[in-house]
């Protein structure tokens, strides 16, 4: 009986350590986030996130309703901060 308890504890510790070694997976963001509205920075329109064009510029996330708006925003940005 005593040995069974010791064996059980060792087994529990073994499982615990084995779980520690596993790389933790981040929960995946659902592809479709319904109901989330994002702002198009070029034309100031709000649109559903899953329909928006997403772009990361200088570490910031931007959303656009169309490629034209994205292009327009990039050009405006270049003009305001020439580098
Ligand atoms: Zn737009």
C-alpha cells in the first residue's frame, strides 16, 4: 500500500515535469471574428474586420476597405514623414 502511494506520487511528478517540457502553444486567433469592426485609416470608414485588408506598418496594425485605400494611406504617410 505504501509503495503504491509513492509510485503514484512519482508518476504524478513525472507527468508534471513532462508537461513543463512541452512548448506552450498560443491559442490560435479565430480566422473569422464576426462583429469586430475596424477603421479604415484612409477613408475613415468602419468595416467588419474579416472583410478588411490588414497591414502592419512600423509595428502598428492598420485596416483598409480596399487596395486603393491602402495605397492612398501609404502615400499620405510618405508625404507627411519623408524619409
Ligand atoms: Zn477605404
